[in-house]
C-alpha cells in the first residue's frame, strides 16, 4: 500500500478575504513498500505486515488474512479481524430477526480481492512515476467495476493527495473506512491529509486510530506514534499545556472564527474567550478578540486585547495593522466597515516546528 509521508515542509504565503497565514505544504505521498520486498509466502505481492508466525518477517495483507487463526495470539491484525467478525455476526443476527431484512445495510461485508489490491497498487505506482493520466484512467475503471471496494476508495484518495486536493482525498478515505473500519492505511492517509489542512484535532484522532488498530512494528504505526509523541512534546514546550487542552482550545477557536465570518461579533467574542480559558498564550485568539470588541464599539478593550496579542508575539503583523485602525475609532462607536486582518490559529507554528524536528530524525 501507499502511505503519505510526513516530510519536512516548505512554507508559502496565502491570502483570502483579507486573511493571511503560513501554509506548510506536505510533500506528495511516498510508497514505503515496493516489489523489491516481495511477500515470502506468495512471492507476488508486496510484503508490508510484520508476521509473528513467520519469525517477524514481513508478509502481504492477503497472505496475512489467509493464514490468520487463533495461533496468531496477540497480533493486532488478528484482534481487528475478530472485532470485524463479531460485528458481522451481530448484523447477521439483526438481519435474521428482521421481517424486512432486504433493506438492512451490511456495511461490514467487504471483499478482500487480491486482484483489485494489485490493480490499485499498479495505478498508484504509475502516478508516482509521473504517468498521471494512465493512473487516473486505471482507477476510474476500477471505480466503475468495484464501487464498494475499500481498496479502490483508498486508491482514489491517494490520487487526490497527489493533486493536493486534501478535502476530496479525505472524502474517499472516509468512504473506505465506512466500508472497512479497520483499514489502517486509510486512517493513516486521512491523518496526513488533515495535517495539510491544519486540522490538528482530526490529524490526532486519525493517527490514534492507526496506533490502536495497527501492528506496533509496522511502518504506519511507528510513524503515527512518532508524530503523536512529537506533537505532544512540541505543544507542551511551546504552549505549556497538554495536547487535549490544545485541541479543545483549537476547536473553540475555529467555531468562533465561523461566527466572526458571519459578523456575529458577540458570539465570536464569547467563543474566543472560551478558547483563551483553555490556552491563553495564542496571539491570534487575543487579536481576534480585539477585532470583535472593536466591531462592538469597545475601543479601549479592543486595544488591550491587541496589545496582549503583541505581548505574546511581538512580530504578530495583523495585530500591528489592526491596532492602527482601531486607534482611529471613537469609544462607543463600532468600527466602520474597513479592511481588517484576522489570522488562523497559530497551529502552523507547531506543525512547522514539529516537521522540522521529525525531518532531522529520519
């Protein structure tokens, strides 16, 4: 399978609707496993899973499924298959008890088709080699022939990652996971796509799924655990809080930004204040509180929040610009409809720092 590599990032400047932020761009997906490492059991497919029964040798996913039984012991893939089988048995019982069972959707029934798996890998290999048109043609044919294949949905998601269309990629990974909830590779690439969208909450949740479902010795799990450990360390070092508090503060911030975009200044102000209660040392939180207060006519309070933003980050340019604008308003008179700057949560600093640190380790 293919996995999105969490690589060192380059930074580009983007602007939209008067907003400006740093966007770290993750490199295209990288294949960790190739046919230079064939499965020792079948000799046909890529070896990508560490097998306890084969003295920790790597084997392909199809051979893994074919030999899996109680002797696999503590293997995470065996545990996942048991959960999967239990879910199927439960739905079969519900179907049997239903008088109108033709409308029951067995979402957990999947087909492990090695031919489809190989065809998806071949298409993604073409894309990686630069033959994009052939890759898309191949995946389109597979999509038409196997519309309910989690492997095909995964492949479509990877192609969209190659195009830097991360939201579309996520929708395909979500579809693959809906068909097969224990699809480690889909959870991994979903995390990588969300990382490029600065959605730290979903990034963390998806990487945690990888760690929960995958084998501890497999590359995706090692990468995911490393990211989570580094993210926890960087946030604790830079923000002085734990990862959960940071994610909660981020979620509140994003909700407040949506209210601010709708010019609901009072609602947005309450949201930013709630975010600041979780994590106070974020310059954009106080900068955007200043904007809300200015639009409500509270000049002195607005200036105080903008000053607080600059105290946290003396180089925070939007606060500098907005402070000049707010300085011209009169107390009690809402800020006129002029161009102002607001900035996304300063998560990009954490991600950029994190990626540089991880890049040095590889």
